[in-house]
């Protein structure tokens, strides 16, 4: 091979060149240096032949095609290029020419950073500026400066990198380290019992946690008060203080969320740091149909925005809302996609602690507790279910009689006053009215009332919830000494409902006298009631007959026609059971086995007890008296006395005599023998 110089204008690309026939190459990296210094590297060529003869001064390029294109481009721009150095290959050896072209192209590899740093450092010492170096080698100023920054590394680290003992990622991370950190890292590298971090782990070690690139910041870097270190080999810089970064990043994230909401998105959900957005669990939903925006934040501070998504459940709910809106059934509020702010367990925790605190203080405020009690009775709650007595009459005459009674009119007036205090309409019972706010709304209203008004409302509510025919009615009537005569007198409905012949005849005897009663003893019940009503309407009763009203007035909790019968039997006598154990008959005349001086006494509504002669009733034991009155075994007219037969049974239970199994059985005449209704003491 001979060395020489040749004019580029007299050269062409040889067909033996490995890049022959391809498009013009990119010469942007070598064009500046060739314009300034020309082609300095030798180009491999062969002499050009034509018709078997060599053409003097003309050559074909085997290797150096890009340099020739760069030289021709400089000549085209008017730059004078010196003859280029060439190496003339021996003619006829085409294989050697192909190998030379391949070797030359394979050898054209970029130099490592350390070699570049050494070369650039020499140029700097000769007086060249980094800008001039960048222009000569077609590099950016940042690349030149980052390469020159390798001088900040300790010589040993540069030597390790040149020998490829450490990789590129490690040496680039070490450019971020201080001199003391570099020495500490070398100490870990030399220690066989310790492992020196490399690559990405080295960045984590240098920054004391995850390395956060500056490009991930949502805020302006000019406004960041902390320090930022540049990666001298890459394009990123990093925050030295992660805590300060997250403070600024969260503020910018909140501003971004507000901007998205102002842009019309239904909701913006910020995911937990490090949690990725699971798109396979969500569906695409547009902004107009209630789609949400999800902001995913990586541990390195990178924020990814996912617009127009809903979970599968929320998407179905949104579709249902859209379908309703299309049918005109929607409420116009759009789909509800907000989830609960607290979990169910946390809500239970909060509720129980608030409940404990409120009831602890409520125990010291009786007035507030009273108002809260009345509010619960009126409107109810999850634990309260108070109902007003339905007052079902089952008979039109009974209903009309009760509605026309003075007691009902008086209570309705009280009810209307209580409704006015609560600010509701007086159109029925107060109990069961939910109203606005339920029990809490009623409680708020009661807090504004004085104690006297609250007690008035409480009295009406209790009156509405008092069960008709209950032992509570009787107990309250006894305590308050209710005068029934002031609220009731026998009316047409009372007489219409009497069906017992003996009771009607007893009342007729009270009103018209014994002669009238005995004279109509065999008449029909209807006839005797008509005679009784005539006496009452004309008020032609003897003075002793007026005791009937008083006797009936003392029994507010019992059926009045039974009360009249009990009164008559207690005061004037009745039939006793026969010695054979047969019960009294309801027919005409005395029952079998009845002797003179035997009178029937009042008893349980399901049966009648009797006593012989004029023997007094035994006292009711104090331990059973509340139970007896609660179950309604005896009317108030007994005055706390115990019938002798049940007194004996009571003694038998105490071990003296008798037993529950020894009760006497009775059966009516004409019926099959069997067990008939009996009385129980409790």
C-alpha cells in the first residue's frame, strides 16, 4: 500500500465499499472539523481504471466514504480543502479491499468518557474554551461540561472506570457524590465484609432514600428553596432533600386537583404514593357522564394523570342514572361516585365514643333527658317504636259513644294544645309523627319550650300510647282517683251491648225496685232493657237505685256490663256452686244445689267464684297483689281481698294443703265431661 494525497474532486465511491449505493450518510458530527482542518485520517482507495487502463490522478474510495462526503460538502460551501491523505491498495485484490472497508467501519467506535475527559482537559490547558471544543467536535456545551466534570472524581475511580471495573451507571452516580462520599464508597468497595452499592442502589445510598429527578416536579424549579444536584452524564438533576420536595409537590398536587375540578370533572381522586392505577378494574367514562380523574404518584414523585375513568361498580351506576335521565326519571344530580370518607369499623369507633360521652353528660341534665325522651316517644328511632292505641271499637255504636264522650273531647283539646306547642297540625295523634328531622327535629323544638309545656306534651303523648283495657289504665285510674261519673253516664250503646239477663235484672232491681225486677224476671233481655231505660230517662229511680251510677263509675278499666253484674252480686247476693261441683247456670232461676243465704261474689272474667254465707273475703297476700292487679284477676271493688277458695289454694302452695293439680273441675249441665275453664291465682 502506497501513501499519497489526492484531490477529493477526483474521487468516487468504489463498488467494493460496504456502503456503496446507499443514501448519503449523516455527516453532521464530522463536517465542522473537516471544514476547519480538512480530512486528517487516511482514506483507503484503489486506482480508477477505464478500458483496462489506469486513469492517472483518479481514485475509488474503499473506506472513508463519510469523510469524502464531508469534504465535498465543504467544497460546495466554498471552503478550500487540502488534498486528502490516501492509502492506495494494490490493484486486483478485491477481497483485501472489502476486508479493509469492514475493518475501518468496525473500528469507528466512540471513545469512552475518561479518554474524552483526558483529551478535553489537554485542550483546556492549551487555552481552548469548552464552547470551542463543542464547536470543533460538534457537541453541545452540556455534553462537554459533563465530560469535563469527570475531573471531580477521584483518580482511583477514574482508573476503575477505564478498566471497566465499574459500569457507566455507577460512575455517573458517583459524579453526584461529594469527595467524602466517594472515599466512603471506595472503603466499602475494599472491605470484603461489606458490599458497595452500584447503579440505581448507589443513587438511593447517596440521597438517603429514593432519588427524585427534578423533571418530576409539578412546581417551578426556580421557586424551589432547596438544593438540586445535576447528573453530569445524563439529562436529569435530583433533589437533595426529599422531605422538602414532597412538601412542595403535595402543594402543587392540591392545586392541580382544584384545577381539574374547576375544569368540570366530577371528581379527582389522588391515589396513595406508590400505588399504581389499576386500569383493568375501571372503565372509560367521559366527563359528561360522570367520569373521574385519578392521579397516580410514584415513589420518585412522578405524577401520572388518568382522565375519564370509573370503577366497574360506579360505571354501572352511571349507566343506570343516564338511562333514568333519558326516561325523564332522573333527579338531575348526576351519578353519585363519592365513597365514604371512613371505613365502617372506624365509623363504629366514632359512634360508640360519641355515644358514651353524650350519655355520660346527659345523666346530669334531667331536663334535656326529659325532652329527648318525649321526642323519642313522638317520632321514634331505631330503638324506639311507640304506637298510639288504635282504639278499635269493633262496633259503630261503641265508636260513636266514645267519640261523643266528654272525656274524649277534653283529651282532644289537650292534644290540640300539645300539637300547637310542637308546631304541627292537630289532625290526629302526635305519636308516630316523624316530621322533618325525626326525633332530632322534635327534640330541637322541645328545647325551646319551658318545662311546663314539655310536661303537657309528655302527658298527651302518654295518654295516646296508653293501651286500652290494660292494667296500666287501672293503676293510673286508682292513683289519680278518676271520677267516672264526671265523664260517663249510661247511654244507648251501653244498654245495647248488655246481653246477660241476670245483669239486666240486677240493674232493673237497682233502678225500679225488687218488685219490678221480680215481676219481669222471665222476660226477654230486650224487654227488661227497655223498662230499665224508661226508668233512667224519666229519672224515676228510688234513692237507693242511684248507687248504680256510682258503682259503675268506680270501674274505669272493666267492661261495664260485667262490672254491673259483679256489683250486684257483691252487694245483694247471688248463686253458689252446687255441692256436686257443677258451675252456676246462666239460665232463668237459681242453679241446682243453691241454698238460702248463698251469694255469688265477683270473680275472674273467665269464670265466677263463690263463697258460702256471709263469710268475709280473705286478705290478698302482699307479695301477690301486684301480680294479681297486673293480670286483672280481680276488679278494684274487691278492695284487696282474697277469695277463700284461692286463699286455701295459696296455703296449699305453701305446703299446708291443696295443690294446683287438685283444682275442682266444673262442667255445665248437658255437656260432655271434660275440663272447663278454671281460675288461676297468678
